[in-house]
C-alpha cells in the first residue's frame, strides 16, 4: 500500500541552525552549531511525524546548471561563513548516522532532487510531503503533494496557494519569472511586482499566453496597463531566462531508489560513535533505533 513520503530540504535547516544557534565546538575545536541544530530539528521531526518513508536532500555545491545559463545566479550571496564550511560534511554524515536516506547530485540543487523524487513517488501512487519553507517549491504542489514548513509548523496545499500568493500553484513558476527573486539574483521583468504579476496571471493562464496576446494586456483593469505592456515587451528575454532559472527539474538525476526511502531508525553503534566523537550526545539520545 502506498505510503506518505517526506522529502526534506535539508540545506535550509543547516543554514537556519547555523544562524539561529549559539556558537558550539566539538572536543577538537571544530564548530558544530549547525550540526547540533540540524540534529535536534530532525530528532523533533521524527518524533512528531514518525515517517515510514523519508529522504534528506542536499545541495552539492554553489555551482549548478543554472550558473551555466546565467553566471550571476545567486552570485549576490557570497561565500558561506568560514565556521559553517567544515560543518557541511558533518551535517551529511550525521543525517546518514541518524538513518535517513540522503541524496546529493553535482550540478543540481536540493530543490531539483525534491522535484525529481516527487514525480517518481507520485508515479508510484505515494503521497508526498515536502519539508521546507522555500516558496520556490510551491510550484510542485498538486493533489497528493503538500508542503510542511517545519520552522513555523505550517502546512501548504494547492487550495491555499491563491490566498497566500495570489496565483494558483501551477502558475507559481510564471509568477516568479515575472517578479524575479532578489534573494537568488533572478532578474524577472523590471517594474513588475507581485500585484501586477498576480493580476496578469488572473487573466492569462501562463507566461506564454501573456506574450501571445500583449494587446490585451493594455485593456486590463490594472493601474498602468499600457506601461505594463511596454515593460513586458522590453524584458521578454529576461522573463524567459527567469522562467528557466526558477523552474525545477523534475527529471534531475537522483541515485535513490524509491525503496531506499524506508525509515527504520539509526544503527545505535554507528550513531553513538559519531555523536560521541563530535560532542552531539543530545542528538543521539532520542533518535529512534533499529
């Protein structure tokens, strides 16, 4: 019988833990606040949800196929903090020691792996819960797919997207292509903000339909409709580029098989050896064991 599978946007919780936790060090002096925070977050997740299928998805590095399309993609973020860098590998190892299936593919982001696994899981009849607070993942919502924002204890489904974002879940990719995203350095269409993008997508099904009928844009009951048409014309190439950047790759290569997602707990000896070495005993204390 198909089960609910949880796909965790793990990198988001690594960064959240690093910036939200006080400084901590392992016995050898290695910073471990992100590792500790991630472990405690996942420990609580396991206790609250008791998943039978789950995978932790990681970014493989700063450069992805999107940088080949647009070198400025996320270039505004700079390098990660020096104290965080040695914790990336430790975070991945901790997750493995806690018994989670993990996946990381060079050239792709965790979001793409979540999209790829979601498509495969839905094809096998499984319901999917994406554990993340990232708005980019809203484009994956459909019947049978929900998002759980662990930090806010908040659920998203397809029915709630229009009220929150002003567009349907199926239109989120086009919405972000129009508005751009300063956090990821995605340009969008200059001068088109959330209200204008939502107004356009309430009249047109998608970005292609907007550009196929720019004459109608001028007739919309939107403030500055004529100038809006001009903005769209001027930034056509930017809109198309932005759509490529924000769209998730549902065919991203992923070396996990669906059967690999089964969760039965941690191997006690492996987890305790790891947590003893790095001063993470509290993480081990309440992690389920096989």
